[in-house]
C-alpha cells in the first residue's frame, strides 16, 4: 500500500513539470506554442486585406461576428511567403501584451501534433546561429536525435507597437464592415 502511494506521489511530482504544446510547421522547421494560449484551429478561410497594414499582417477574418487579425508567421519570421496548401491553417491565440489580452490568428503551413513536454527536458535557446530573436524562443525540445522543436514565447513575438497597429487596422476593418 505504501509503495503505491509513493508511486502516485512521484507521478504527481513528475506531472507538475509536464506542459502541453501545439506544434506547427513553417517551411521545414517545427515550432510549438503552449496550448493555454490556443483558442481554436481554423481551416483557411478567405482573408480580407487591410490597406497600409504591416507586411506580416495578411488581413482579417470574421470569427463568430468578430474581426480577427491574421498574421502570416512565415513573413513575421523572415521566411518567403508561399501559396496556401490544403494543410495551411489559422491558429487562434490569446496573446498577453502588457497585461492586455489580445486575440489574433497566426497563419501556419500546417498543425503537427499536441505534445506533452517535460519542462526539465527543454534546452535553452541558442544565442547565435538562429534567424529568430532569442527572446521569441522559450527553449528547444529534442523531438528525435536530429530534430529540435522551437518552443515559442508567443507573448513576446509581437511588440506593443505592433499590437497597437494591429488593433487599429482591425478597428478600421470593422468600421468598413459596418
């Protein structure tokens, strides 16, 4: 009986270090975001362009009566923009910017899988040799011997100025819609 309780306690201790991530692909690279930030995964739908918006802002979509800005993560990360494929989708996220919750969609090449990752197995992000800002990457998780998945700190990917621009462009699109 005592051995069972110890095992359960060990399991509870171990499970505290486990975080759940949604992984997705951009080009040949795999990224992941904590599922606590994910609100929905949508099939690609028509995106309305917003004039004079930043290059990474693909446009806006209607999500249950609300205007949702959609960010092309390939462009945001300095990759070449490509044509959509059947796997292209929009991940709807809740991002925290300076204490304010902002809902936005990110356009990705494909959603891969939900991962259970032990926080103790996350390696620090490299300080050199990556084209992404180090603060964007929470850490690296080794999927296989040769493959790493970059765990994103999604709240830091968009600056306050960028979010204000997105909100302004979204409000302008909402006014045009009405």
